[in-house]
């Protein structure tokens, strides 16, 4: 039986429309890449790429501006490093606990509550870092300045625990039961099984979750914009104020930003640096994720 | 050597040691999981202690002000509401349609594969990059200006991958027998999707949409980048007008501020009194996020329980 022509036509039209919607995501990616390259191209016409990559001072708003991205990259890496030191160990321990130890009820309760940590608006975390955590830390570390890298780093670390723990746990639970039972049959404890059998088997998934967490920490904006200060400085001292790539973009956007000026273009130059850093991590994470599928 | 003299004793000691380590890790794991809860709890308590006294009717119906005790969040919550309307109108239909295409229509070819990889990558792009995209594209290229429309579209693009993913996951869980039954009765593909696939996957889609919108409400960075103002003492034009044609879309092009930006503005001021206002705004943001996420968790739970294929 053949369908009437207009029905065939309608089906085709609907499929076409749905395809267009799916293609919109490609359009978004292309626009991101185009806009970042286009606007920063104007920037790199005035500022040589070499100076941008190796300069140790970032003072675009001074009378004699200097455009070295290193202080911003350094600030970003410092805050991310602190966050990683908090999130990776705790996230991994939580994942092992929830996947291997915790009774069913605790796991079912803990997962949604942990995920809430990633759902809370980051500006609220910024408030918490600046007005709660920093004053407490100052009691123990008298040298800590009011704006510093330490406090937002710790808070971002706690914020990304669910990204690390949830994906790691999923990949540990995907390890087949026989492997666990084989280990128990040899007389190994849960602890030995988890660390010598399960974690090596689930390595790709755990690595992917770590990388996604790091990429989140690099892109995090409001916590650092509020609590880390707005001072671009080339330092690895977590007690001093720093500025990250993201915080710089926010800081400049807050002021009046005439279109087309060099100042306007600097945020795109900072943006493309950030974009390339996270893109690299996302691709690496994607590569690890693909390896999971090959495992069993 | 001890081992030769008393082998059992040595083995027993080892077993005891291993068991002790096992128990210690159990405790460590439990307390590490608790860290998350403790931080969440402390954060909520801290906000309530600071901000609760500021929550009053006048806080909701006042504009921001130089005087902290007179300042309120009227323009902020109206702005957030309107921006969310634009975000929902953009992201929900677009995301559901894209999800349907990828699950039901897309053949396994390079194009579908490319869209999938791309969607994964978009989900990992920092939100502030979306702000830069919107600044270049919506503000200066399409000339929408620093308006509610720009803000809403920006957040719409930001949560698009979340809507697409949740749509796909919940469509994926529908067994093929449902589709085949529908085709056997002579339904076309679109009829099958519209009358069976979509209604059955609504629960999962709704969960994803709510979580996406709750994330959009709290997003600050991209909205600052597109140039939302931090001090707005007026409301956008009303959507209804007394004269013909009675509905006005002028509000789409009005300048705006949103709740998280208002909070950011107050946190960044040195005076302690403004920090209290920030805490009060934070309570409202937090309550909205928690309620929306709670609703999503509840819906997920309900639908998982009710539908048994």
C-alpha cells in the first residue's frame, strides 16, 4: 500500500526540520571558533604572538600596556592545582567507598546529594569562599591576604568532587563481578581488591573523570572572580591574590567595553587561550572514554 | 626468623593487619562522603544566619539602592524570570528536536557521529566562552544589544547539550517493541514519535529540562560578559499594552540584570551591610536551585518506578 503523496512529503519535511535542529550544535561550535579566532586575530595584529605567550606582565589597562598572558595562565593553573589536590583524592575515595563498600541505601541517598554540590550557583560558592572560608583560614594562616588563591581553590575542589566521584564510580561498577569474586576468592580484602584490581581495571574511566573535573576547574569563573582578587601576578604562592583567565574576562566585561578597541579584543585573546586549554583536556578525556568501551 | 618459628601466628598477624586497613578505609570513605554534606550544610546555615533577617516583603519589591537597608531585588528577579522564559523557549524545542533526530532518525553515518562528538564537546566548554560567543554573535553581529533576548539566547545555547542528552537517554530506554507495534498498525514514523515515543519519554525529558533551567538560573559569568548591567533601577517594558495589538515584545530588547549578578554586585562591595543583602539574594537563589533539583530527583524516581516495560 502506498501512502498519499502529501504524507510522504510531510514526513520528509519533519525529518528535515529535526535534522536542522540537530545541526544547530555544529553551528554553535563553528560560531565559537570563528568568533574567538576573528576577534583575537585583530589582537594579534597589534601584539606579536611571541610577546603574548612569553610576556611576564599583564597590564592592558595601564598607560604603557603589557600583554603577556603568563600571569593569567599561572593564576589559572595555581587555582586549578589547589582544586585538583582537594577533588581528586576525595573524589576517588568517595567513588571507591560508594562503589565497593557502601550499602545500597547509603549510595542511593549520597549520589543525589553529592550532585547538588555541582548544582549550587557558583556565585553562592564565591560568597562562601570570600566571607566564610577565607576568614577561617586566616585564623590558621596569618599571612593569608583577604583575596587569595587558596580559598577559591579549595571551594572549587569541593564543587567538582561530584564530577570526579560520579563518573569514577560508574566505571568501577562497570567492572564485571567475576573479577571481584576472583580477587575475594584469593583471600583479598575489599581494600586490596579495590586498589589492586578494580582501580587498574577501571583506569580509563577514572582518568576521564579526572580530566573532566580539571577542565571544569579551569573554566570556573565566579568563585575566583569574587574571592581571588583581580591582581594578575606571576606567582605560585597560594596566599597572595591572583587573577585567572576567566576572572580577567569578567573583570573587563564589568566595565564599559567599547566595541573594537584593543581592550575589547584582549578578552577574546584570553578566551581563546582558555578555550584551547579546555578543548585539549576534553579531547583527552574523550579519548580515555573511548578506551573504556574496548576494555571488556 | 619469626616466620619459620610460628607460621600461623605470622599469617594471623597479616590477616588482622589487612582487615584493619579495610576497616580504616571504610571509615575514611564514609567521612570523605560526609565532607560534601558538611560543606552543603555549612553553606546553607551560613547564608541563612547572614541573610535571613534581610528577607522581607520590601526586599522583593525594591530596586537596588546606594543605601543597603533600602536595596532590593525587584529588577533582578523580574530580569531572571524574563531571561528564563527566553531560555526555555529556545532550549526546550531545539534540544528535544535534536535529541529525537539523533535517536530516532539519524542513521549511523559520519554526520550523526560528528553531531554526537560535537555535543559532548559543547557540554565541556566553559560557560564564560558562551558569553564571549554571545558578545560577538548576538550583541554585535545580530545587533540584539545588551538585552534580555541576548541573555536568554546565551543561556539557551549553554543548556542545550543537557536537554539533548536527557532527551536521548529517555528515548533510548523505550523498548523497540513499542515502535514495532505502532508501525504494525500503519503509523508513520512521525506519528510513532509524536504519539508514543515523546509521551513515554516525557518524564526523563522534563527532568533534564528542569536541571538545565536550574543551572541557567545560577549562571553569572556569561551574562556579565554579554554586558548585563549591575545597577538597574527600572523594569523592562510590560508585555501587555492597553492599545492595539495589546501584546508588546519590546521587553526582549530592554537592558536587564539577573539575581546572580545582583548578588555578585553586592558581594564585591566592601561594606558589610551589602554582604548581608548578598546573603539574602543567595538564599533565594539557593532555594530555587534546591527546589528545582529536588523536583527533578523526585520526577526521575517517580517515572522510574511507574514505568516498567
